[in-house]
C-alpha cells in the first residue's frame, strides 16, 4: 500500500519542480514509510511513498518501462497469472512485484488491462510517446484519488487531500454544498469535496489527459448490474457462493510480510477468518477490540471464533470514553467525517500493526448481500407502496404521518410517524433520507438564512436519489444496494478503513469486496438475500458448516461509540461552545445551536449524532482553513 502524487500540464508542458512533488508525497509518508521516489519528465512529475508488501527489496516507484512511467497505490491479487500471460507473449520482467505487471499490461492491452485486474488500486500512468497521463481508480473505490486543476494550467493529484493541500497554488476555499452533504450524510461523498475545486476520481473510473486538450470528464470503466437474475436452485447458488468466498479470501493472503485479520465476532469477519484458517498451514493472526462497557463489547464472540479456528488472537480493551483520538482522526481524514466507529477502527488497526503489516477485514458483505436492517425495512415499504396508486399513497400516508405523534422514546412498533411519512414518498426519496443522519427539516432549522440561500436548493440526498432512479435494477432493494455501493460504501466505509489503517501504515484488504463476488451477489433473487427477517440469508446458510448459529444469527452490533453520552458529560462543554465557533457562524444560526446543545445536555431531546457532526465539522474546517 502506498501514497501517490503528481502534476501534469495538459497545455503548455511546463517544467515540474521535483521538490514540489516531494512535498506532496512527504505529507503522506504514513501511507508509505518504507521508501520514496520522484520522477519528472516534460510537463509531468510523479511521486510515490511505499509500504512494502510484495517484492519487498525490489519494485521501486515511480517505475518506468520504455515510454511508460507509473506511480501506483494498491495490490493486484492476480498479478502472477497476468505476468505469466504477458511473458508468454514476449514481455521480459526485471522485478517480481505487481507494479511491473501493470506497465507491461498497459503496453499490451491499454485500458483493456483494467477488466483483467483483480484487486484494489489507484494509479497514474504516463505515456511519453503519446504525451498522455491516465488516472485510474479501482472498481469499488477501495483506494482514494483526489485531483484539482491549478491556476498555472497544471492538474495535480494525490491519494489524500493533504497531498494537494501541500501545493501552494491550491486555493483553500470551502465548498458550501459539501457542508450540506456532510450534514445530511455524516461524510463528504465522493462526488463532492470540502475544498472547492477539488474532485475525487469516482470508483470504477479513469481520467485520460492528453497534451493540447482540455481536461475531460472521468469515464466509467466498470459498474455493477442488478438487472439480471441468477438461475439455479438455492443449493447450487450456495455452492457457487462458497467457491467465490474461498477464491476471494485465498487471493488476498499473498504477502511477503506478516499478515492477519480483524476479528469482531460478527458474521463477516468470522467468515473471513474461517476461510483463512482453512487455507493456511499456520495459525492465523487475529485481533479484536473490546470495550469496558458490556453493551458495546463483542470480544467474547471474537474469542469464541478465535478458539474455534485456533488463531493467534490478541484483544485490547478500550475505554468507552476514548475520545482522545478526535484530533488524530481529524488529521487522518482531512475532510469532516462523523462516523464515530472510526475511533474503534483506528484502535483495532493500531493493535493489528503491532504484529502484522497486512490485515484482512470483513467489510462489504452487508452492501453485497443486503445485510443492513434498513434493507429489510425498505423492501417491506416498497411492497406497501406497490399496493397504492402514487397520488393516493402520497395523500393517504402523508396525512397519517403528519397526524401521528412523534414518539422517539417509545418502543419501535409504536414509532410509526417516520414510516408513514416514508411511505408517502417514492422509494428513492425515502431510502435516501433513511440512510442520512440528519433530516432536511433538522438541517433547515439549524442553518443561518444566508447559508440556506447560498445552497440554492441543493440537498445532500439528491445525488443518492438520482442514482437509485437510474439504477440498473429490478426492484427497490436492488436500487438501494446499488446506491449504497456507489455512495455509502466509498464515502463512508472504505474511507474509514483506508484512512485509519493507513494512518498506522497498515494495509487493509477486503476479500468480501472482490468484484466477482459482488457481481454474483447482484444477480441473487431478493428472496435469497432477505428471508424470514434475516439479511444475508444465502451467505449465512452457506457459512453454517463453518460458523455456529449463535454467531450467524445473533443481532448485528458493529462498533458502537457512546458519543451521545460524551456530549452530555465529558464533551458537554465542547457542544455548548459550538454556537461561539467563528467557523460554524458562517453557516448556522447561533441560537439554534445553543438550543440543540442545551436540550441534549438536559436530556429533553436526543441530538448526540448531530452534535457530533458539528464538533467534527468545526475541528476539520479549523484545521483545513485556519
């Protein structure tokens, strides 16, 4: 795993100062502490920071082969097979890693190489003969890549935003639409950036720059398709699923440095560990985080799996009031990020890094196999929507929802207001609001009048709604999963894992995001994804030979962080100070912020997540913009 950066002049080929590239890569040294390199050519400069995983002693970057030069972040898991194919066609290799495979593969197949790759990657490849630079990002967006057009005509790119911030020509201005996106979602999505003018290359896309031509829009080279259905019995599809899982896990166990796995005791990480143990002749190294509050602690389940598969297991107990990491996370993420599970994710990465350099995670199965509880609710709501003509449904459920009292304190079956109002909306609008963390009404009540006008109607949910409506899908469940794969997955889950793991120079690999596994999962009938109230139904059935039922069918927990309690106790003062922040004063009404903090602290209302968002926004913007 690595950090990359570079500059390309698509117009006049101005010289690139190597020191500028060094500055852009050095601020990403945590991504690659094992080596650094810079290469410059006519109107181009590429930089690299290396975390050595494969061919540890060789494969320095940037790497050249004839007219081609590459700087590359990631891993290609099928590089050995591709190398053999290229060698059979006459290619000659001087290293044993995957970087040189990309160079020879690009020369042989051009962009056709991308369809052959199995892995996670972001790279820039320069062709001196054609005077082009191509930026590429992997299918799911596991690895990040930011870019910006500069005032001197250059285009700069970097793995992390901080790499671009090291360039003196980058103008540091806030994009107010990204503030709205963050308040809606809890993260800044991949189609936005908190720094105006900066863009993130979308997952599964490339940007092809040619000398003498303007900077084009990115081109999508991969997408997932939910519009077709697999044929075959549940038994046959289950066997096919097991084979996909085995291949995905085994391919990600290739490493020249110590390798292990995160183990939470949930279904997904337990499945990865079970299949690693099956494939390994040695004890798998596993690690988990426990909490000193029983309601948040899953370590007993992790220990059960560790004992079942005889892993070399390490656990560390973290205090539930472990909020000392806030500034560390602000520095790691650059943009505001309010998923509080990042605190625990950082701690488990920190623990893993003490003994391994590569760790396999269980991320991705919930999006692929409909594991989140919200999918079950959305599918049920879609069935109800189908019973009514749209106009009647909107009037009927809208009226009922407005009349029904708001009762957040009541048992879930009695909290019908949200469901009734959701049924009044179309499925895309309702789902986009369900996955958000702050409702449009709540945001409107907090915003200052001037900021609301500046947004000019922009809503953080709009992009997800548009994605769902255009999804290659057969039903509402398909569309929801498709939208999550394009928005929630790269914007929240993969950003969280990348930044926290790279902050401690750990490579995290996600076998359950193998694109072949996801493409298979997208074809499964809805009844094999959700059945009897169980999400990931087929996956759980397939794993019954490996995992006990109390692991497979217990309620999902995840990393839970008690931010609401912190903001009533230890961080109450910080919540109260939000209204005095000169940063937030640009966008929020001070009196509304005071009421929000006071009502939460007094226990009159529950505003923990919103206050946490505001704390993270304030700290992030202060750090970025002063």
